[in-house]
C-alpha cells in the first residue's frame, strides 16, 4: 500500500526557518539537524496536514510517495 508523505527538497530550501518556526505543526515534525542543513520532516510523526507546504515561500516542501511493505 502506498501513501503520500512530505519532505524538504534541499536544493530549493533557502534555510529561512519559516517552516520550523512559523508552521505551527501539530506533530512538531519539522526539525533542523544544524544551521547549514535543510529541515527534515519526520515521516513517522507527520500527519500530512500540509501546513509546511503552504508556509514555504520557496516551494521546498514537496510530496513524495511512501510505500509500506
């Protein structure tokens, strides 16, 4: 069975901190490993609400297909 999840495209991410600081994510799933890295979305805790996709000015948060075995 396949489902959609969200991820940050590091090529598009400008590291502006909007998704991490302003998104109000219910699952608190947007994390930043360090200041130079793009944020990472914890797929296991993500509800798929899409708030991060709406707040990102650079289109860096994208959907990806997740397959479960």
